[in-house]
C-alpha cells in the first residue's frame, strides 16, 4: 500500500500580475490592468498559467465614484476603454 507521503503534491501558485499600465480618462491618471493567474504545481510544469480574473488597480476608487466606469472596475460590462491595446 502506498503511504500518504508518496502522494504529496506541490500547491499551485496564485497571484495578481500587471498586464499593462495605461492612462484612464475616467480617473485622469495612470492605472494598472491586472490579471489573477494560477501557475500549475511542479508536477505539471508544461501547462501555461490560467487566468482567473481581471481587475484595474484603481477599481475601488472608481466604484466609490458613483458613476459606471468600465469592465475592468466591474461596473459597466459593455465598455472596455483599453480593448484596442490588449490582445
């Protein structure tokens, strides 16, 4: 019978990474467009990271503004002011 120590598997790593920094006209300053990536454990090294979510570094301030801003802040899913720059 195989013991528990034989089944130990490294955990996946999850973190937020900045994809792009650009100027946002809604808040009139530079913002970071970020993605939450999950990197596979060492037992599956050949797989690319998976994207779990997207966000803007200034999303909290935009949401407290009272106006619908954009898809990156989560308040207006039909408007992506940075779409032409990200592929």
